[in-house]
C-alpha cells in the first residue's frame, strides 16, 4: 500500500513540473517576440552616432616621407536609421580611408614641408570609398595637420668589434676583409644625418687556427619604418696562418754621420721576427735595415739606441739584441 501512495505522489509532482515547464517555454517565446518588436521599432528611427576609421595619406610627393602625423583615425558623425548605424558600427569591417595629397599645397621650411587638410572637404571622397548610404553629418578633427621631410641617402662605413684569441703560433695573416665595407642608408634627413658609422654585433673567437669566413648582423642605431638599410648583414673574412720564429743578423748602419765617422760595438744586431710558414723562404737581408742615428750623439751620451729603419711588411718583429750599442768617433 505504501508503494502505491509513493507512486501516486511522484506522478502528481511530475505533472506539476511539466505544467510549469510549458508555462516557462510560453513565457520565453513571448519575451523574445516582444524584444524583437521593440528592437524593430527602435531601429526604424533615425539616430546620430560617431564611428572611427583609420586613415592614411596617399600620393605623397616623390623623395618625401611622412615625418609627423598626430592623428591616425578620423571620427565620422553619421545620420541614419538604427539598423544602418548598427550595421556600420558593429557588423562591417572599418577599412582604411585614403586621403589624397596630390592637390595639397605644401609650405617649405628648410628640408621639411608642412600643410593641413580641412576634413569637411573630404565628405564626398570618404562616402565614395566606404560606399556609404548614410549621411556624414560632420568629421572630427576638423583639420588634419602633417609634416613631410626630404628623403636622402647616405653611405657610412661598417665598424666591427672583435675579440680574437689565436692558438699558439697562429696569427692573422693580412687584412680583415668586410663585405660590404659600407652601408647605404635612405630615409628622413633629420634621422640619418647624425649617423656616421654602423657597428656589427660583437664577435668573439678563441683558439683560432683556421681562416674565418662568416656573416654577422649589423646593429641598427635607429629602428624606424622611415629608415632603410641596404643590408642587414655583412660578411667578414679573417685570414689565419701558422707562424714560426726566426732571426737575422744585420750590419749596423749609421745615418746623419756627415760630420763624424762613427764605429759601433758590436757591429751587427740580431733581429728576431715571426713569419708565416708560406713566406719563410721570401725573407732576405736586403729587406731589413737597422742602425743608429748619429745626430743623437751628445757629450753625456756614451751609447746609442738601435732602430729598425726598414723591414719586410709580411713579418712581425719581436725584438732586437742588443737594444743599445757603444760607439767611438773616428778622427
């Protein structure tokens, strides 16, 4: 009997819930219809609203670039029915408006050119571009000011910052080759006028024993859409050779000895140097000249300092022995 009562109660509750759900469905449908009718009434009326559009200047005179442009958007105050305004403001993409500078008169001040445009004169052009059926009531700001600047080119040298440690007995052989050794900049005169060189990123090598051939990025002193660099990288070649140490004995020459004849002790000097293995057989005594300057003889000076007046350009001088010599003046 108890089970019969419970089943009866559940059926009653289920019936009540079903009735309530049906009422809720009816209410929601009626609400949606009411909201839709209210929207149609509201959207059928005429309204004013502001819509922002990005813009860009076109037909900029040749060899000129935009320097200053305080505004990047214009605000259009439109008059139309609510549905049209809702579509224009929220449903349609806001394209970029082109503002033609072809017929605008420029005013020059040194290397800059300035002018302005009254935006009310742009209503028809903007309506045609955006294919408006709505009326443009007014445009803000009421004037667009801009400044153009002469575009110039400038060639500047490339400078490198390198830290190279060579393996023992290995050295740089000849000049480092940078390609290109200069970069052409093009852009606003006021921006590139102060740039006199371009540096590369820092280069570090250790235990170097082979030729190096690599590309390295330049460091752009100014990153701007108004400056263009002829290249972003340069190629660097570092020639490297294995060197060996050697020495040569040279007779001590006297210069500026027109008045007195001088005899030195010793009469020869030992010059030590490093030379690349490939150039070892090229070394010849005639490529070197060591001696003393007799014009430096004084009563208080009993010795003269040895000087190397000439040496082969492909060797690295490491020392001279002795560094000073004694002398006597021959009568």
